């Protein structure tokens, strides 16, 4: 479980796989640890992990990917109604998730299974949500991790309001203060809610980090349909710093996120982090990515796999051997099997429950709709349809 330290502050560029403009990269695709990176403004980023913490990061990455693969298989077998895979985005999520301190609050989209895992939440929770038997099930206040949000970008406004409340409650302005992180994708940057959140956070100097996982596609629309400049540069127009990181580098994700969160909790306001990564799979299990991107593009990103580079680093530094890697794989397999059994033991979703949480105290109109739907649904029972 990575803890480590990060020097306060933002990159002087990446390697040959960097996008135009570069990014912060501490671990190259071939597993070379570059030590530290100093940005144009003089900020230096680095990590200071123990050997066990490096191994813990690898374990996190492998476990999260294995759980995601099991969920995809369960959906294909009809046990989940839908699944939003994080395949390829593990480093962005695990790095930023481990950078959160206990008191920090996270606002996810519907794909942050890796962050959820890092917050200590039972990974069965999103399975129940996507099976349709509950609303997610975890206690947002207990775990400091809000409910999944399906409406694109709306969680950034929720996070901004929460962050403003943190300031009003006097829970910021010190190293022990609370900070907030809001996750969203590149496509969400075109939503009005996200821009409104940037305005309010900038004006009120809210203690928030906006973490954009730029996975190159807003469902089927490529990045160039969202912006003419790198996304992190948009932050300047709202009056706070933006920084781009190699989103497939778990060390850079950790270092930059930890520094940005510490800056926020110490009264230095918002930061926009653009994690430049790639969605290796479909947008959701109902999507066919072969219709809008070519195979060679996917293959080129496989060379930047976030797990392979950490494995290469551990091997080169003699921090792990085949026995360790085998144990990690077996532990992840056992956890996935346990989750499968627990999903199969779940009840079938009951469609009528969609009326349960529309209003806290119900309404006459809702009662009428529930009655009509129940009668309609009952008309199919025993009819063979």
C-alpha cells in the first residue's frame, strides 16, 4: 500500500511516448525510474517509497485489473447489466487513489473502480450497482468516497460545493486539513457543469483537485473533437494551475496528485491534472470500439502498459522475482473468484425498485406510475414473453 512522499509542486516533459507539450513522467515504459522531474516553474516531483511500497503498488495494479476483467466476463455472461471497464487506466487511478490522505474526499464517475479499491471499499459494491440490485451500497461519509455518477460531469459541481463547504467549516489551511478530488474524463470537459465547477473553484479558491483521465475518446469521439489545446492548459483561463502527467505512470500519478492535494489543503486553491492515458477496452460493455479506432493504435498503447512498466522496474531493481509475481497473480485470481461467487449469489434485480429512491417521501404521481408499471410487468408473467 503506497504511502511515500512527493515534493510539493508540477514537468519538464516526457519521453518519446509523450504527447505534444510533454508531461511529468517518473517511470518510463521500459521500467526506468528517472528519479525526479522539475517543471518549468521550478517545482520538483519525486517519490520516496520503501521496497515494500513499490511492491504494494504493483499488487494494487494487478488486483484492480483482475477484478475489472472478472466484471467484464460476468457482464458477458448475463450476470451484470453493464460494466464500464478501466482497462489501461489502472496507474492513473491507483496512483491518485493512494495519494489521497484519510481525511480527503473523492467524487468519482462510474469508472473509478481502482480508486474505490484504494479507499478500502469492498470491491463487490460496484458489482451490485451494475447488476441493478442496489445503488452501490457503500457509505460515502465513512469511506470518503462519493457515489458513482452517471451524469457526465455533474460530480465536479458536487465536489466543488463540498470543497467550498470544507473551507467554510474551517477544515483547510493546514497540513492536516481536508482536500477534495473530482474525477472525470476528457469528454466531460465539454460539459457546462465542468466549466462552472472550474469557475466557482477558482473564484472561491476551493481546496480541490480536478483529475481528468484523458483516455483519448469520449465514447466514440476523439480528443480533437473536445479541444484545440491540451486540456491541462484550460486551467489558466480559470486562474489556477494545470499540469499534464503520464497517466500510465503510477509514480507520476501519485507524486503530482499528492502535491496538488497538499497545496489545496494548505490554502493554495485548485489544480487541474490531466492524466494522459488510454482506454484499452470499450467505453462500456455496450460499446464497440472497433467502429471508431484502428487496431494499430491500440497496439501502440500496449507498449505503454502501466502494469508491465512497474513489473520491469521491480525486476531491474531486484525488488521482486517470479515467485512474488506468481503470488500476486494467484491472490488476484482468488479474490476475483470470490467476487464471482458473491455476484452469483445476489438476487435478480427487480425492475419495480427503480421507483424506490426517486423522492425521499414518495409522491401520489409516483405511486400511480409504480402501480401502472407493476400491472404492466405482471401481465408478462407466465406469458412466455
